[in-house]
C-alpha cells in the first residue's frame, strides 16, 4: 500500500487545503517541520521514510502564475517520486518536467487529445457526488474512457472532504475501481491508519494523506505498521 504525502502550494508556500475552497486556504501548520517552505516540507517527508509526494499547484490550477520552479526544486533536491497537478489545460507534445504531470478532469477540456498515457497520472475530481469535468463527460463516460488507457496512476479525489478528517469515501473508490478495472490512489478525508486499512480492503493501491500527517496522527511508526 503506497502512502503518499500531500503538498498544496499557493503563493509559493505550503498551505492547508479544506473542502476545496481555495479562497480559505491558510499557511500550513504541521508537526513535520517548522515553517511552510515547500522544499523543506518535502525533505522532511523524505526523512520520515516517504518515497513519493503529491503536489497540487493551486496557483496554476486557478490560472495564476504557476509554481513550477518550486516543484522542480523538490524533484531535483530529493529522491522523492513527484507527481504534480499544474492545471494542465492541454497536453504538450513532449515532456518538459522532471516530475510526473497530472491530468485532471477539472482542468483538461479535451481528453481525447491525450496520447502517451503512461507518461501521465490522471485525476478524477468529484464534488457533491458529481464529476468536475472541463470536457463535459459524466463520471460513467469518463470511467469508460479510462478503462482503455494506461496512465501511470489514476487518482480519485472527493473535494467535499479535503482536509476535513471526515473519513474516506469507500463507496466511490469501489465504484470507480470496478468501472475502470484497476486499483486507484485515493485522496481526501484520511483520518488515521484504520482508514488506510479500509481503503486497502477496498482495493485502493495507494492513498494521499495530508491533514493526518500534519496533525501527527500518522507518523513513521504508523507508516511502517501498514
């Protein structure tokens, strides 16, 4: 089971995400390290035994100046495998980053143009029980398409419960995994190790964890117990 720590970047610093309301995000407070410098936090994750990191560039996603330099610094100065959502609205003809870019249903307007699936991660973004889709697909249409692809990973996000400690949406995980015929990486609402084990039983192959790490509920001891 892959446990992947989350780093949300906005205005060049790490912030605390909650319920997908980006106007309310505040500078991150965490037991992992002092301050909210993205590179410092990433290095602290690595020191605690994590091997991967999920980065959401909230500025890029909302159309503000992206934090690509910050993300590249993390990719270059740690051994972490980096996946990053930089709000891609179109797919470049060739790879130009040192990290795995995420294509999200929220940002990409024409997913039929995506080729070389194996170079990208795909994120299924949901809110209020519905797919957030820039291309107009329903959740059923999207999962039918994803079943035919070979993305590195497929992430499932329920933005209603980001940063809320509400517990994972196990029903959503099971439904999407069954429809696409493979395990997913799930993020949002993870409270503790028990939630991670429930997701493992639901055939998730990985979890994105933020708040539970920053509060100290999931640390090195818990990481090695799974």
